């Protein structure tokens, strides 16, 4: 009889734990869903110009820091369910990254340099593949790029995620196109 009571209590306790786990899982999944489109960055603050300059002007950048910056640069151009962070994709920023790679002895130097050289030439035809290369190196599990944004979608992304002065500068130098 005591065994039966113990099984009954353990069964109720197990059901409570299972219910709590399912409730937590549903809440966790729903917290990740907002009214944002797949083209928006998961952060709420807009990227500030000073912050970008500070990141890109470091002379002692590690390979992981360069990969992280390049990954964030791709967010302006790719379709993905989730994106964390953004750095403006500009010829100026691509040149700074390329120069840092050239001066390095990174393990992935050849591949990184090939990507940066394309970006300096404003060739973004493989930017979704570039994104997924960085995403994979960084151990990505969600947010895989599923294509390239249209010019209109890219401009919308920039306006949502960068300060107005950054967007204006990107438009003036031709790194963004207004349609």
C-alpha cells in the first residue's frame, strides 16, 4: 500500500514538473516571437556611428572579432529569421576589415580576405553565403540566412537599425540605394 502511495505522489510530482517544463518552453518560444519582421535586428537600440568607428579602428583585432564584425555587416543585406547586432555594410568599413585581415595571420585569412575583397568592390552576390560561413564558424543554430534582401528591404533595415546620420552617409556615398 505504501508503494502505491509513493508511486501516486511521484506521478503527480512528475506531471507537475512536466507541465512546468512545457509552460516554460512555450513561454521561451513565444518570447522570441515579436511583431518584428525577419529583416530586423533583435536588439532595440540603433547602432551609433561612434560605436562602429571604435570597433573598426582597433589595431589589435582578433580573428573572432573580425568574423563577428563581418557577420554583423551581412545583417544589412540578408534575409534571416533572427539577427543580433548590425554594423553598416559600406565600402569604408569593408576596406578597414580587409586591411586588418591583410595585416593578420588568421587561420581563415584566405577565405576572409576573399569575402572582404568582394565587399570592397560592392559585390554582394554571395552575401547570404558569406553570412552563413560566419554563422557556422560562430556555432549558429538559429538565424541562418535564407536569401538576399531587396534594395527596399535593405533600406528599411538600415532605417530601423542605424542612426539617421549613418543612413544618410550610406545613401550619399552609394552604399545604400533609395527607391
